[in-house]
């Protein structure tokens, strides 16, 4: 990308990001409702929230710790590769929680830990796949991405390694660090760590084509200029 994007292109890319973010957090909600373990990044947040005394910060909650850690990650990556930290990163941080709350309210009465184990495992697997697809749409929108996803994107591009294995490594680091700090490492956490990255690697070309098609159809970019 060179220079500032036209307003129409920026708006279409943000719309793609919002669509992907909604799909991704539907997947996260299914994953969480299975009650088989939290996602790796939230295990880290849980561990930090439990282990750090936060002197004078009695009002700190898991959600506020999540926001603070995301802001710190975004600040660090701004110095590493500031082109990757865009308006969509802030949108992801601001809307992720409310979207999950919305889906939880809608799906909670039907999808919960009272379901038989086979149904919960199916929810976990479906949630990981849906999360991976939505996440790749967010990434390919090139309007920004969530702070934790941004870590895998930047490392993948800096090391010139496939996104899937890098995402697995990043998720495992989050999960193990959180566990060491006192977070709960469930079977679902490990399943997500090993499933989301490879699924995202499969979906990445599809999401690229979807985003380019939408950009062309809306006239946001001329054919062949999608990544300029």
C-alpha cells in the first residue's frame, strides 16, 4: 500500500473487517459456550488478571485487563511495523466484547454446558473453524486486525513463514504463559491452539478472493489494483 486510500475504499475495507469480526466472534461464542476451555489469548489474560496484584487498581476486571494488554501489544507492534496497526485494530478491540455478549445472549439458552459431550466437542470444532474464517476475512480486509492476531501476522511476514504454523506457535505461547501465571488450560484451549492456525491457513486464499471481489464489485478499486 502506498499513500492514503480513497474514502470509498477505506469504507469498504472497514465494512469487510466488521463482517469478518462478527463471523469470527460467532465462532468465539460457540467455542466459549462449549465450556471446554477458553481461547489461548484469554488464558493469558486470565493468568495476568489472577497473578498481578494491580496495586491501587481494585476496579480492574478481566475485560479491562484484556483491553490493557491489547493496547500494550498494539503499542509495541506500532514500533515494529506501524503499517499493520490501523483503524481496524482499534475497532476490533472496541467491538469484540460487545459482539460476543450479543451472541451469548442469543445462543446461550440453546448452547451451553448442559449439552452432551459430543455436542460440546462439535461446538468447539465448529467455533474454531468459524473463528478462523472470520479472522482471515478481517486480516485480508487490510483495515486492521485484533491485537492478538496482529502478533501472528507481523511475525509471519517478518520471518516469511506460513501464517498457520506461526499462529499455532503464538497461541501455544499465549496459553502456556497464561497457565504459568495461574490461568486455566482446558482441553478446548489446546484444541483451539492447534486448530485455528491451520484452518486459517486454508481459508486465507478464499478470504483474499472474497475481499478482492467485494472491492471490485463496489467500485472501491479498479481490477488488478486491490493490494495497491
